[in-house]
C-alpha cells in the first residue's frame, strides 16, 4: 500500500497502486530459495514492468530488476533488516514515459519499459544542503575491448573480484590481475573475430605455487571448459600459455573465471587473441623523437616495475628497480638520420653511492649512464649520456649490466639532438566545463607537468590533478554557457597536506589574481574554496597556474564556475573508506594514507549499495542459499539519498544490514598483546607487574608461540610452556582478565590433530607445500564447505574447553579460503566465530580482519569484494594488522578509524597501539625472552601513540617483540602512558555508552566531524587530523615528534570547546595552535557536554563495580546525556538501565542534575558516589548539593585550570542529585 503525503495526490496514487497491483499479478512466484513467508515488499513496493521499487525510508529505496519478473523478498547475507523499517509516506507519478517516486528527502525517476537499470534510465534527485544534486546510481560499465592480434594488459580489462597488484616483478603495463582467489572471480573482454576460426588465446601469467592451477574459459556466456596453467616456479617468473579459442565471425565476450571446481590463485599480466602459431606481441613501447616519455609506460623487464611510493614523479608513477643484472627499460625511437644523439633521464638515487646503468642500442655500442646520488628518493635529478642511432627505428635498452651498481628509479626520459634535455610533459586539451556544473579537474586542460593521479583517497570522477609542484604547471578550464559578461565564482576542491600554498587564477584577457590554498590535514582531506573571476558571455578559458618556484603544492579534484553567492558544490566524492588491513603500511614512506575502497557516504549525499551478488540468507538457521538465475538478468541495489544527513544514512545502513555489534563491556578497557615467546609463568609475572605499577588490564592476548609442535599452525597448547592450561586460564579469570589465543588457518601434516581434522573434512583439506609454519607439507581450509568448516572449529574444541575466552583469527597469509558464493569471506568466518564464542562470552564476536578475505589481493594488497563490507559489523572486532611504527603511520591512523567507521558503520576498529614493527630505530628494549631482546620506540612516539589509543574504540597495545608498557619507558613518556592507560580505564562507562548508542543509531563511537557539521568545509579539510569521540568530545592526537608539540585544531561551530586538561575554552568556528607536553594532549569537551568516567583507578573493569562516577561538564550551553549500563554480556537490551544527566547554566551559575536510574538488571549497582567536575568555572561563592550549601571541604577549585570539583557521599542510584555553584 502507498502512503500519500497530502490529499491532493491521493487520486493519482490510488490509480498507480491499482496499476502496480495489476502488474504484480503477472509476476511469477519466487523460487523456494527466494521465497519469504511474509513479503515485506507488499507494504511499500511500486512495480513497473520488470522493475520493482521498495521505499524503505525517506532516504532509502530498494531498486530491483528481474528480467523474468521473479522478485526476491527473502533476506540476503547483507540485507537482513528490510522488514525492520517503519512504513514511509511517498507519492508516485507517471509522466512522459517516466515513473517518479517522491519521498520527503528525494525523488527517484525510472524510464518505464526501458529494461535493466543504467545511468540512462534511473535518476535520483535530492538536496545536499542548498545544492541541487542529480545522481545516476546504476552505472553499468561495458566490458573492456581487446583488439585481435594486439597485446592487452590484464589490468585494463574487466575484472570482477580480481585485484590489480604490483607486488611482484617482471610485469608489463601498470600492474597485473592478481588473485582469482574466490569462486566467481573473473577477467573478461570483448574481441572481434574477422572470420570463423580456432584462434589462440595466449596468456602471460605467473603461478608461484608448486602445483598447476585451473580456471574456466567461456565465450559469450556459453559452456565453460577448464584450462590448466602449470607452475611457473615463482611469482616473479612469467610464462605464456596458448589456449585454443574457437570463435565465429563477429563480436564476442570472452571470460576467464574461477569456477567452483577450479583452483585459481594465480596472476595474469597480459593476453592476446592471435592466429594459431603467431608470436606473442611485445608491449608497445615507443618513445617519440625529442619528446618526454614516461619510463613506466615503456617496456619494463626483469624486476623493473611501476611504483608510486615516492613523491615528485610525473605520469602514473616511475620505473623502479635495476636491482638485478638484466633489469631493463626497453623502447623504440625513430631517428631522422644516423648520428650521435643524447638521452636525458630524470632519476632518483637516494643512496650515497652512484647508481649507474648502461645504454645499449640493438646492433650498436654500449655506453654508461652515470646516475650519482640525488639526495633522496623524493629528489629527482637529470642525467645525460650520448648514444649513436641509425636512421629510422632503433631499439634502445636502459639496462643494468654486471658492472653496473644500479638500484635507482627513473621517472622519465627523452632522446633527441644533443642539448634537447628533458622537454616538459605534453599539454592535454580538456573537455568543456558547463557553467554551473561541477567539472572533474582531470578532464580539463593540463600542462607543464600537471598529470592525472589516483594515489590518494576521497576524489571524485577518475582521479585528480597532481604534478602541480613544478614551476609552470597549469590547468585550464574551458567554461561554456556563461549567461552574460560579469563576475562569477570559481570554485576549487583541493588537498594540500604539505602546507599552505597558493595559485594564480588567470582570467580571459590575462588578468591574474592569487588564490590562497590553506593546508589540509592530509592528502585525503579535501577543501572547496571560492574566488571571484570575471568572464565574458559564452565560452572562455580560465587558467590555474603555478608560476612560482616549487609550483603549487596541492592536488585538485574538481572545479566549477557558478554565480556569485551560489553554495559550494559538493562532488560525488567518497567520504572515508575501508580496507581489510594496514599490513606492511608505513606512513613515512607512502606519502599519504593507504588506498581505500569507498563505502556508503559521499559528499553530494547519495550512493548505491549493490546487493546483486549477495546470497539469500536465513538469519535464524544461518543458512545460505544461492539466488536463482533470472532469465533476462537481475539487479538488486539500495539507493541511499541522504543529502547532508550523513547520520541518517548510517541509521538506514544499520537497519538494513544490521548494527555494529555491542561487544562485551570488558573489550572497551585496556588490552595487552605482544608477539613474543612467553610461558604461563612469564604471563603471570607480567600481570603482577601491571598490578604493582598501577596499570589497568582487561584483556590478555596470548600470541602464536603458545602452540605445541609448530608455533605458527599448531593446534595444541605447548605443555612445556603452559604445564597446566586449565590452571592458567582459571588464574587469568581470578585476576579479572579475559584471554584470547592467536590461531592461523593452517595445519601441518604432522600435527597430532591432523588425521581427525582430515577425516571430519572428508578428505577435502587442500594440500600446500609452501607453509608459513615451516612444515614441508600443510593443509588449509575452505570455510565455505560445511565439512571443512566443522573440521576447522573442531581444532579449537580442546583449547576451548581448557578455558580460553575467545579467539584471535590471524587470517593474514595462510591460503585458506571461503568459496561460498554470495558471502564476503571474512564476514562468513567471522559469523562462525561469533556463534562459537557466544556460549563463553555472552555476546560472541570475532577478533579478526574484516571487509574482504585473504583471497582478495592477499596480505599486503587488499582489494574490495563484490559482496561488500556490510555484514562484518554484526559480528566483528577487526584489527588493522601489522603496521610499521612511524609518525606517518600514527598520523594516518587518526583519520583512518573515523573514516572507516563512517563509511561502513562498523564502530570498534582496532589498531596495534604503538605500531607492530618498531625495530628500525635500533633502541634496545627492556626484555629478553627466550634469548630474544625486545626493541623500543622513541619516547615521544610511544607516549603519543598511547594517548591516541586512549580515545579509540578499542585500546590494544601490541607489537612484534617491542616494548609497549609504561614501566619500560622510564621518565616522562612512561608516566604519560601510565596516566593515559588509567584514563582509558576510567572512560569505559562513557565508551560503553557510546558503543550502545552506535548499535542503536548506526553512528560510530569515533566519527569524523563532518557527520555533525556537514555544511562546513573545515570539517572535511581536517578529517585527517581530528575526530569526535562521541558527540561531545573533540580529539586531535599529536602526530609530530618532540617532548612538546603544537597541533593545529579546528573547533566546530555552533558551540564552544573546553580543553579537558587545561580548562581553556575556545570559540567554535575558529582554529588554534594548541601546544602540549607529553603529559597532555588536545582533547576538548563541547559546551554542555557531560562525560561520565569512573572515579579513581582500578585494576580492571570486570571485578570493580561502578560505585563511584565522575561527571565532567563543559560550560556554555545546557544539555542532556545518559549513561547506559547492563551486566556487560547480556543480549537482552531490556535488562539494562540508563541514568540521565542534565546541565543548565546562567550567568556565573551552573547546575548538574543526575536523574534517578531508569531500568534494572541483575547485579546492578544500587549505591553510587558522584563527583562533578565543572570545567572553566569561576571560583564559586557557594556550592550546593540538593539545594543545601556544602562546606568548603566538599569541593575544590583549581585556579590554574579553573576546574571546580564537587564530591558527594554515596547515595542510592534511585535518588535524584542536584549539584550547583554560583
């Protein structure tokens, strides 16, 4: 039934409803797999031919196309909450062949009878602030072509579930198609056959495993045949395999797919469709005469490869390598006549010694190209060498010979007459930019080294413009449709993490003005600015030039020319993003943050959650059923149209796909973990040290070395280290600790548990000869196979019964997989862990990676998967993996947590606090365990990382043989860490309340400021350096070295903000430099904000009931907030209580009221002492409690911080408390 918004629409709505019902009557019943007992769609569905639209909320519409009219009402593994939405009022109209559905937030239009959804037939319109937005959610890409007879780079073809990687050598082009790790992963392309014949499909591939691998080859969706690709010996060794390919004359689509019976797990570099017996084509590597040629676009051989991990390059990257003899760059250049010419190369040599290589011309002599040190890997220099060329085409090699030192990077080169040097990169002509529209900067004219790049996040379109850091670099916007001559506004969206910069805006006629570009907090953080520009009517060019030395140190994403006074236009740019892990990430060497995949939020307020590939799912039985095939095609996606209501989008996402799990309360305390070989006695001594040093501890993580037989993939506890496992776990429980054991999804053939596991798996475990545990033979699991899944969890049972509380699945690098189609691999195994641990911890959860699977790009190159990151938040506490402990990594993590949580709705993101690998500093650590000495971080880096962890969803100290404990850092750093770990423990009541709110609302604990301030550019520009910890606490972690550091902080408007430590209050809508020592950090409480913390220090949360609470209140506004409590493990939210706090103030007067507790649960505290801490308060003349003046002994006022602290005696939680001062 439809719910009209007002009476004047009723008649046409009723008529349409009747028509829709008539159409629905022709729809075939769904198959058994797709059937649902009570189709929720009936209450909100509009059917138009084979398209169905379900209005779930004003900001969410399901769009479903079934070519056979068999719509699906059952839940999917992603979309489990479709029935949970309240009915929504909307109207429908049909005019000029278009069906239009209007809600209070958006309009969705579909061209009637136009078939499956595309960018041409389905449009959404909405408001994002004052901006009118039109989106086209369903963009259906054509299959990439591959010309017959030509070499086609695999990474340029159509990939489904297959990533593009560069982490092995010897590939051509810009990378290779990596993985084929999951069932359904495919590479496809179109080809035109001139005549009917059996052609040869030649594949250049690498299989570094010992065994041959298989894929399935099909043409035009027909019957597939399995093809076998033998091992190539290593991942850096590439072979060409010809496969028969029968084609009729005409156009065809060819696909290589990993089917259910295939083994996959290989890489494809390139392919070619050739006549039988033809030679495999060489990559086209031609360098035009006397022109700049990008080295990465030439022929790269040996271990030469495209890289982007240093700055200042042009083009798409640079050619990195010359690490081995024979590594070379090969190209063809055509000389006008025979003679002596010159090659000029732009190179970087960050070593202190020469990196010379050789120049060789086929049929000619070899000369030396001298490449002295350039100063750093980010500093590029020019080198020249002479070479003799014949008239016509010459094949030139830049090669490392046996006598060459090599080990350099080459960015670009040119060959021409002596003195040619290195020409400027060629200018490109841009497309027209319509007046009033947002135009992609990568589509405008580029000159002087300006180039298109994709190596950061948050851009719209196909990339952004980089390379403006050179004098003379410029972009030119050809504006069309200017209504009349006059002054308009040029809008520019940019990122400038290197510091404030500026550019020259050159208008028609040569008039120039300077546009200031203030710094942004990271290269992933973008700001839009506006500047006046005077234009004639019609069409004209506006140039953004960088005439100064050093150019403009900025990247440009979009430009727009609009009427003055127009709102700043937001592009369709993703906000935040997700990634399976940060393994191997080093923020000091990657010039920015890790590459992310977009999630649900976009700055212009709309997105599509494409659920087409998700399997049908029964939430009660946990049964997955594959969707039935649909003749005529099938699409299933959810159009979000939230405008600037980002929190509404997250709420819709939580309802649709399930909320972020509220974890047991103890998870929000302090964790300790270390990759170090410890015994039970070592852990017991360590915990006693925690106690004697007054450092809290809630979760003790036992890393991989506890295992017998093999410390990587063993499945029993080593009795020589843990003589009595049951006693060890019982002792941990007596200390108020929860424990977890690290496991890897692999088992050695010699493991005592192996025979039973193989029998349970019915002989289906996969044999491996490259084993991370060092065994010559091991076996891995397919989690999607019920027998293998049962065998896998059977390996846990013995240790589970011995007393561990939960498990740490470290699915980093063992080639287990999940080949259950329609379900993200991580989400599937994490659901199993959540169910497995529930009997032990109440709220079962997985401590694991999330959002993909090891199959999707591997350990260091995680890729998005078609089923998306949507289900993981229901079950998972994800850890981000093994990072390198640098200031750059710490800085990247600041924006990563909030961005990933906002883009996926998953709240408890967990980092290794202190980073994983910190040995590069060469500072000896304090512990020697089993002959292995630990390492240390610099004091300031350690202290600042611990501060950061205090205000993260999960605070988990971890390292690879590294000191991470306060007493291991004598002096100020250790004192700071002790203070902040105790503060973290005190914050558990506040953090737990935020986590419960995240479950209820979809808004995560740690959130970017743009969620609450979507109309402010500074919220986007500072997203990399600060975030909100709940709605009332602003955190700007220190990410620069020194015992004191100055941090730039932007304070969101609409409120003042008071420093938690110093009591200084800052006005909203301003920025300030805040200086802190190691004993403090930039943390601010919003005006009227009330933060509930535990009073005093405790050893852990589990054994210490919350009998004393401190309420910290910031001045400036009245406000209300609550404290949520339950027993910490129950799944019954009715077994809980809330305590409401209200703050009000007038001139020189403030009152904090604690309301009687509402609700109850077993074990509830019934008496509580309250301490109220008023920040930035004048010294009071009087203080009252419940209207009665209290003696001076009941309160203190700190003249330096202006903090007034009032203490009260314990009282029943059922009573009201009023604390006032004046």
